[in-house]
C-alpha cells in the first residue's frame, strides 16, 4: 500500500511538471477560477492524497446506505426498491382549474401532488378582501374554504396519493381542510400521506409570506407536530426549506447551513414543549434547491444528510434511525431559468434533476422551461414530468446506490461544503440560535452579500449564463398561460355564497374557541379542524389568531 502511494506521488509530480505545466500556460476558458461554494476553486486534479488530507474514513464518513450517517442515502437500496416520488408543483386560478391539471398530471404518470397556493391563501387573506385584490389565483390556487378544497381534491384518491402543500403561515388551516375533505370521503386521517412545508423561519429570512411574529408561529408548528404524531402519523409535519434561501441568492454551503440551523430551532422548540425527538423527528423532512453546478449539488445533498444525522444524535440524543435520517424533496432552481432562449431551460432542468437523483432525493419537482415568463402551460409541465421519467427509466442511474461514492472529487467536495456549513451553524449558535440570528439580521445579510456577488459575477462575465450574458441570439416566442382576471370576481362571489349557507352559531363558536385556545396552551389544531368543518374560512381563522398574536412587521437591516 505504501509502495502504491509512493508511485502515485511520483506520477503526480511528473504530470504536474510536464503535461500540466504546458497546459496551464494556456489561458483558462473563463477569466476567473471555478465558482463553487464560497468561491472555492477545485485543484488541478483530485486524487487519493486529497482524501488522505481530510482524513477520509469510508466506514465513519460514509457508512452503509440506509444507516447513519446517511451520506450514501436514507434507504438501503435507494431507487432499486422504489423510485423517488415524481411531483409537479402546480396550482393556478380556481380550485376547478387546478384540479383539472392535477388529474391530467396523475394520468401522465405523476406519483404525487404538489399544491401551489396563491398569495392571499398563503397570508391568511380571503379572496373577497380588498387586500387580496389583483392576487387571487395568480401564483397558485385560491383556497378560502372547505368547499374550495372539496373541488381541488375531487377525484383525487387521498388514501393513495401523497400530497405536498407549499404553505407556511396558514399550514395548520390548510392541513385541517385536507383532513376534513378526506374524512368526508370516508378516508381515515391516519392513512393520509404527504407534507406541509410549515417552515416559517425561512419566511422571515427570504420569502415574506409570514403573518404572525416568530415565537407564536413556532408554538403553532409545535402543535402541528404533536397533533400529527398522534393523529396523522404518516404525514411529514414540516419541510424545512433551503430552497427559497437559495433562490434569494445564498450559495450551496449557506443553503444547508441556514436550513439545518432552522431545523435545529424547530427541534429545540418541540423538545422544550415536551415532545419526544424520536417520535416527531421521524416526521421531519427537508426541501432543497437543485442548482446548476452538478457535482457541487450532489456533494451538498450528501453533506446535509451527514450533518443532520450528527446533530440529531449529539444535540438531542435521537436514537431512532429514522429520526436521524434527513429525507428531502428537491425542486430544480427557478432562479436559474432565463426568459432569453427559454427552451434552454429544459436542459438546465434535466441536469439539475439528475444531480438531485444522484444526490439521493426522496421526491422531485422539475420546473417547466417557460416559468421565467409565466405559469407553466400543460405542454411545458408534461415535458418537465417526462424529464424525470427519462432519468428514472432510460439513464440507468437508478440502478446504482450512491454511484459517486468514493469519487475523489465528490468526497472532497462533500467534506468542503460540510466544513463551511458547520462554520455558519457555529456562528448562528453564538448569536443564540436561528430565531436570534434572524432577529439580528445576520442570515439575511449573509444571503444579500452572496446574491450581490453572484449578480456581479454575471454582469462582469465571470459567470456565463448561456443566452443571457453570452451566446446571445433572438429569443423564440413560446405560449404563455394567463389567468383570466374575471376569475377573481367569480371566486369572491362563490365565497360570499358559501358564507351565506353556513350555520352562523356554529361558525361564531368555533372562532371563539380558537381565540380562547390561542390565549392558553392547549393544542390549536383540533379547534382549527372543527372550525373548517363548520365553515370558517382561511382568512377568518387567521384573523382570529391575528387578534391574539398580532402581525409581524419586518425591521429592515442594513
């Protein structure tokens, strides 16, 4: 073994002084070094000496697939046993229109729903409110009441289809609507499978669809953990999301650092409330961005699993293997899609999706090529779904478990990203945890700085975006899906008609119950579930909580 290492060392030196030295005399094809996490520039060659330098131990650092530290994936046989869930994030206009798109995608082979809600629904505002004007049904489906949810899920087999709902501040209300409609169909809540995003901390950091201040929002999340642990055991109660922070401009190391820091805050909150980390920990899931740098993204996913497994064991004493396993959904990067030459986006999406699969995702959404221009058309959404199906059935990558394990480059990158992410988490710990770091503006400033540098790189052509700042040609026209403005008025009319039919006595009592429980310490989910069943709307329930907790107002940081 020592003789082999010496031979490699001699061969490397000879290569560096000979062929490499001659090659490096020529200019690199781009003016700046490779732009990986934190401007990391790879060496000229990765080799066994790089693994030796980081003290790489296959048993300790990789383990076996399906076992801690989960670097190699959370299932022993990964996609050899079952493909990842193929989701297409969809929702627009009315519940009826969205339902038609869901049923079409399911017929095309999609294996799970992923629901996009409009901004009023996300922020607890009913469609007939003046505050909702111009936004109803625009970036997702408008859901005001149990009647809308019935239409949205009409013909959808809730006992067989896993449903992901991208909803945060009003997650408890939308989950209760989903449960209520399932029970109307005779489907027990304990068989329902799916995920609510329910990640409020990243809203204060990067997205902005918050309603209540952070600390009561965390109380509501803890209540959801407890309720689902007892009543909806197959449901993932939170999807701790780095996606939106990456879209806002953070790099790969920051994405997993800030995501895991938020996750640690949620776990700490739940443990403080008396919940068992081995129970609710099994219902946690994560949501990451699939960006353009292929190998870096694969390494990022592997590093995230290893870090989370370690933190759950060392900080919270988790002993359940499933509670230590980071399971994640991935969505390809919307921020990388260009309005110029939009068909190029199909190539970007395919590469990003392949990285997610090689990185071991549990579910995947592939963006449509036209999303830089508008909502996806039926044709573009189908192409995005077909991209996943081609990766699954034609490339052969699903036949391998962690195919890139042991790669000098991938293992070195995994170590580098893990090290940088840990440094960020340690800094957040020094500030008092994720909530304190958010309140002090630290995470926001770090993302802003990274986003600024990224944009500067594009403007100065240190980073080439094909069709945008180089290789420019005329942009081809593509069909764009537009929501009919008349649908907003129709939605408001349906909502007013729904209110007129409900039992006002039951409705008023249900909202009073929410007010009472919000002022105390009982679990809020049961009274919210009762309220949606008797006709309380998303906006009305949110207003009841606003009356107790108030609304969060962002303090701008410089």
